[in-house]
């Protein structure tokens, strides 16, 4: 099943409630209905730290009033492996992106770059699809996990990809070094500066999504696309 369930969605042991704002975007724009956020991760390991980071991000987003969906890439074929990309997992991924107002992408760093699993998901999201644009105008938060010292190679690539997909990538980002040290045996992130940064990033994602919500159509309205639409 392409959607992954979120365990313990309301349990936030590493979050200090004294400093947490339940509605970080209050006063910035209409926050009803809840912002719709799609989360993608880049590893199929049983104990995938990119998935665990995405799950922590999803819990925080729901705490901040957002609605989340986590895509499970385990059944996703390679691009062009199936004729016309006619595969249930591809259809589900594209439908989820159309449903969303914002994305969270989290990739491990492998050989100094994003993983093939991460890139495959992005490659399955076309810029245009039957007159619809599954990524254009969405907000985007980028994160990475590393086995060694802190690096920013993957988040830098994700930013480039987000720009190519015509998304509004928020300024803040998360990079978790030595990720194997940052999670307990149950898969929950320990209190740390790395966790606090993920809180910061999710707060910012909610704020930017709410700020842009009333203006997205105008911000992505393009002369060239109006011209092409008139010809077709």
C-alpha cells in the first residue's frame, strides 16, 4: 500500500510544550482547512532514518494543525520501467501530490548525493499532467540524514530539484549527522539540537504554506503557459 501509517501520531516526547505553538501561522492567513502536506523519504531499509525523520516531521505537522500523508515507495517501479508509467504506486504518488499544498522531502546521503529511491519518486512527478501540475506552487521543506559527520549535499540537491519542480522551497532545512545515534530503540528521535531544527523547519513550512495559500495561483501564472493554452 503506497500510504504509510503514522505510529503514535500524538506522542511527542522530545518536544518541550513550554515553547511549542499549536498554531504557528496564526495571523498570517486562513489556516482552515488544515494545510495538506505530503512527505517523501529515501530509503527502504527496515530501520530507515529518513523515514523515521519524516515520521517525526509528520507528528509535528499534525501538532501544528496540518494534515499529513506519508508515501511508501517500496512498490514504486523505476521511471519508464512500466509502459506509460501505468502503475498503481505511480498513480497514487501523483494523486497525493495533487492533493497536497506542500511537501517534505528527506533523503539519506549516499555517495555524497540523494539516493536513487528519493530521485525515483521525484522523477515520477511530471511538471504537467493532463492540464494539472502536481508540484507547481507547492511549498517544500528539505531534510537529510547522514551516517557520518554533518553534510548538506543532499539538501542542496533537493533544493535544486524543488526549484526545477516549480516549488517554493522554504529557507530553513534539516541535516541530521550520525543519525544512528539520534533515535532510541523504538524509533523515536531523542531530544537534541537536531530535533529542535526539525521543529523549526516544520513550523516554518506551515507558516509559508498558509502565507502563500491565497496567492498560489497568481504567483505561478505564466505568460508562456497562457500562450500555450490559447494555442491548444
